[in-house]
């Protein structure tokens, strides 16, 4: 399964890689940089939302499996997508970046090399279709 984030924005430039430190320099600044949470316009953030989600008073329901809770919210730029356990996904214009930021309870999290690997690790790749994980 490949996640296709559909946006109307122009593609963001990838975050430049930190140059390698010359031999004999202090590795502490490099370690400090590597432990910082990813930020910038090209970062994709995911948030597990186990409860029901209502937008303007209407409960969100997956059109593929009819699930009503246990969502993964993905934020890239100013857009937010909802992903179901059955791997069905859709962009949700009712949730903006400020709403997404308000839902984040803890600033730290796990960083995955790609969105697809994150979906697999979190169980939103279709492996748990039809089940609720509590």
C-alpha cells in the first residue's frame, strides 16, 4: 500500500541534510541536532486518535469498512488526512494544522524513515482491518 498525500500546495523542498562533521570535532552538536523533533514545511506528522471523531457535530465514518473510531491523522504542511485501520484514507478539509496541533498531547514521538513504514508500524496498513485496538 502506498500513501498518496493529495494536496493543492506546491511541493515542498526536502529538508537539507546536515553536513557530516569533520574528523576530530565534537559530536555533541550533531547528536543534539539528531535528537530534535523534525520540523519545517516538508515534515509529515502522524497522530493516533483512538476515540470517535466528530466534525461539525457529524461523526466521522470510514466509507470502506464503516469504522467510527481508531483513526490515524496525518499532517503535511497545512493539510490533514484521516487513515482508517483498513488503510482507507481521505483528505479532511475540516481539520486544519491548528486543530491538529491542539490534538497533540505529547510533543515527543517516534520518527519513522517513511510514511509507509510508519503506517505499518502503527497498524494502519490494512493488517488490522475490521478491528479496534484499545
